[in-house]
């Protein structure tokens, strides 16, 4: 009976939607994700510029574009979560 009550309390206290807050730990992880995607994009661009084989070059360019899209998507999510007080991401 007591275990059943505890389960009901846990279910009631579960978040249905995450809070609209970015913690400092979240911010550090998001910064890392941006850095990883930027570095991958730069490496793909560099490797594409070094390729002689056009097929391989095209694949590296696609990889670079994919990482650029990921970078832009993360950045747009962060900017949409910013308060309208004029604060800027760095």
C-alpha cells in the first residue's frame, strides 16, 4: 500500500514539460555542441579542398553542409529562447 502511494506521488510530481530555463550546465553543453559542429564543418571543408576525387570531395562538402545546418539549428534554438532584453549570444 505504501509503495503504491509512493508511485502515485512520483507520477504526480513528474514534469510533463521541461522548464523554459537553460542552466549553466546546459549552456556549457550547448557551447560544446556548437564547437563540435563548427570544427567538423571546418575539417570537412579542409578535406574537400584537398581531395582529387570528385566523388569524395562531394561527400566531404555534404558532410560540411550537414554540420553547418546543425550549427545553425542549435543557434536558432538558442536565439529563440533568449529574453527580448537585447542580450546576445557569444
